[in-house]
C-alpha cells in the first residue's frame, strides 16, 4: 500500500468511527477448526502491575480454552520508534533490527491480537504505541480478518475518561478490519496491585476462557 492509499483508507476509517463493528469474518483458526494463535502485546513498565495481572488472567483462560498465547511485554523489549523513513514502503523490511522481529513473526499468523495497556495521558502507553507504530512496515499484510481485545486500567474513576483509549482502539480495529472480541476496562486503579481481588481479573479470565476460534 502506498502512502496515498493509506491516507485514503484512514479517511474512510474516520468516517465509520463510532459505528458498530465490522461483520465477523472467519479467522484462519476458525477455518481450520483449531485453537487460535493469540498475540498479546502489553505496554506497562510495571512487571506485576494492574494490566500485567489482567494479561496473566486472560492468558490463563485462553490457554485453558485450548488457544496458544504469545506474549510480548513491550516495556522490557528493545523496540525503536518508527522514524518515518518509509524505507519499508509499508510492506517490507524495517531499517531497525530489534525485538519487533518477534511481533512481526507472530502477528501475521495470529488469529487474535490483545492490546494491554495502562492509560497514560488519555492514551495507550508509549511503550505499546511504539510497537503499534511499527505495524507500518507490515501494514499491507495486517488487513486480514483477526479478532482483537483490549485490557486497560486507569486511575480515574470517571468512566468518560476511558473513551479516549476506547475510541483509539475501535478506530484502529475499523482501519485494520479486525473484530472486537471484548474489552475489560478497569477504572480506579492507581497503585500496582490495586486490581488484585477486583472483579476485573475474573472478567479478564472469563474473556480468555470464552474465546472460540
Ligand atoms: C505516565 C503516567 C500517565 C498516567 N496517565 C493517566 C491518565 O491519563 N488517566 C488516569 O486515570 N490514570 C493515569 N495514570 C495512572 C495509570 O493509568 C494507573 O496507575 C494504572 O493502573 C497503571 O497500570 P499498570 O499497573 O498496569 O502500569 C498514569 C500513570 C502514569 C505513570
């Protein structure tokens, strides 16, 4: 995809933002009647923080349901931010040889991608956003049917604040043609560990456990 096509598709995506999800298309796993390959991208620098703990619960449920979960903890990986050199042409090798190679290897084959992030200044954490921006080099090949989910925690107790992250997530899915399989959003979580004992962990577990290819 060239940049003109990319911009045109972004404009089209913006036009449908806020509408209902795209119709669910068959993922490769559904077509083959097997468990899904799930790629989980986490964005918190707290190793045992709230979103990491939600990710653990989700992964446990998904594995119990027969799926394979690959996890990439972006905050502990070396992923250079995209520098817009456009050497990849949105479908080619990236000039940076770093840990994004793991994402590149698994995301193209993934039936489902789970985005896990704390809210940082009303958006995804920079650690996760860095990874999402590197999708640019494989943009053309990411527009295939996949499921997606969002696990997010934030400190505020005003539920309206979550709309910024949710809107970004929904527009991204519309753009990529992925289908939302569910999102667990935990407000009122400030210190690491606040999530323990809350209903959100069980919700994350049950979302993972409920997944069907
Ligand atoms: C840099 C930074 C920015 C944050 N921005 C927000 C914010 O905009 N709104 C909010 O409610 N909480 C914000 N928080 C709080 C985190 O979202 C909250 O502590 C969350 O539970 C952290 O999840 P974690 O334990 O998985 O890292 C911020 C925290 C940090 C460190």
